[in-house]
C-alpha cells in the first residue's frame, strides 16, 4: 500500500449520503483524489445489478475494490472466470465469464487474454491452466480447496483400476491434476450420465463423489463403482430437511445439486448442476423455490429473477468463500498466486478433460 492515504466518504455517485452516524468509512490508497472518485463512479452503475441482494450501506465497502479490479483487468489483459458459488459482488460486478464447472472449463478455452483469474476453487483453476498452458492463471487464494478433491489420491485410483481392470475411470472434475492424470475421462454434474454412456462399457469407476455416483447410477444401465468421497457442503442436506421446508413453505419447488445424498434428490422436484438449477428458475419461474446447494447460488440467481421468492436453507462452502474482492485485487496487483501444473502430469490430465469436452 502507498504511504499516501485518503479517507473515503460515500462519493456523490452513490446517491444521497446516509446520516452522519451511519457514514461508512474506509481507508483507500492511493490518494489521487479525482482519479479515485472517477474510478468509483465507474463502478457505480454495477450496483444496479446487485441492489436486490446487497444493501446500499454495504456497497461503498465493495465499490473501491470493484473499481480497482476493473482497472487492473484492463492493465493486465486479464479476464475473471467466476463459479456460481461466488458472492454477488464478484459474480455480477467483476466477473467476465460465469457458470458451473463445465461452462468454466469450456469457456476457459475461448479466453482471449494473457491472464485468467479463477474466482472459484483450486481444481477449477487447474482445469483452466490445463486448457491454457501458455496463459497465466491466478487463483486469489491458493488454499481454496475442495473436500471431494481432497478425498482421493492417484494411488487410490491405481488401486481401483487394479481391482476392476475392465472398468474405465471417470473422474469428477472436482479432483487434482494428479488424479485426473490417472483417469480415462472427466465429468461434471452436468454431463456425468452422458460421459458414462459415451464409453460403451458395461461398468465404470466413477470417483470420488459417492452421492453423485449413486444419483447417476439411478439414471443409467451402466454399472457404477463409486468411491466414498463427499462434498462437505452438500452432504449436510437431508430428506427430513426437504420435508420440513415443504411444510414451512407451502408450494416451494425444491431444486437439489446431485452432490446431495440420494434421499435429498428423492424428495426434490429437480436435480441438476448449478447451471441446470439456474436454468430451471429461468425457464419455469417458480413462485417460491429453494436451492439445496451453496448459499451464494440463490443470491446470484435471485439477481436475475427478483419476482421469485428464494427460501434459503443454504450451506456455505468455506473454500469458495476464501475468494474475495480484496484478494482478487491483490492477485492482479501483484500477479501472484499463479497456478502451475506438474509437466509430468499435464498431458495425461489434459487428455481426460478434453475427452470430456468432446462429449456432447
Ligand atoms: P457444478 O459443476 O454444478 O457447478 O458444481 C461444482 C461444485 O463444486 C458443486 O459443489
Ligand atoms: Fe468442493 Fe463441495 Fe465446495 Fe463444491 S461445494 S467446491 S464440491 S467442497
């Protein structure tokens, strides 16, 4: 930070100032007064996008970082890819490309910029790097992991293969590069059934998410051999919770992510990836809906559908929540937290991802 500091008061661009006692104060740098005010004014129209989910009192906390990130993206020739679980000020105000894991992988291949900032978790950044080896891929916090990716090692995959030598290995994208390198093909929750059936095998190993594997196995004749990994966020939902939500919120439409236990999907009206759930709300316009998934998802979908009532019994993903506007800004300022891939693994892991992307 520069030694030159100024105290920001709410700029005129944000509308009427609140009563003095409520005046938000924030120290910002650098202190080029008119430049800073101009940058903040540029960020202001973005507030209209998120005003349903971010109270006016909170926006001045976000606006300086939003303005700085917009400037840094231009200076660094960077784009920001954000997963559906990112908070609304990231998702709607600084991201260039948003979506589920499948969309982020697909879109990563179309990026026309030198730098990709992945606002999501580490395996998503690794996938972007695999598909863009010549680009700089940054993740604002290298510790943003995933309980599924942590649940299995390459050695585990080799043991599974030895046990079921006739079964191809389908790795959820929520895995490390080292696990992908041991796998035949990747899948996401949006394409798992299609991927499995594309292999023409009698049985497949599907790892590491036991619940996703169980949920997909119900939709296909292919025998599915699962691994006992779980998403720490989705495993907390239960069928009893869905029943209780239906009682307390009559008429609510229940959408569930396939990482939830099968008993949750059995009680739900629809199951799908994060993008599938967003598309369902856009298509069906339910009067009242609940998304059995991570908390920010409902905020982000609500922005586009202000007339839909969202019931919110969500669970937070602590890994997704490691990504913030300040650390996106810091990553771009310092060009730090670069994602690198072990060259010995890259080609094999990339093959598994590209094979998945070829399945339509
Ligand atoms: P999606 O592929 O549905 O976006 O899910 C990714 C994820 O991590 C869900 O927990
Ligand atoms: Fe991993 Fe679950 Fe977080 Fe998704 S929500 S990143 S699967 S821990």
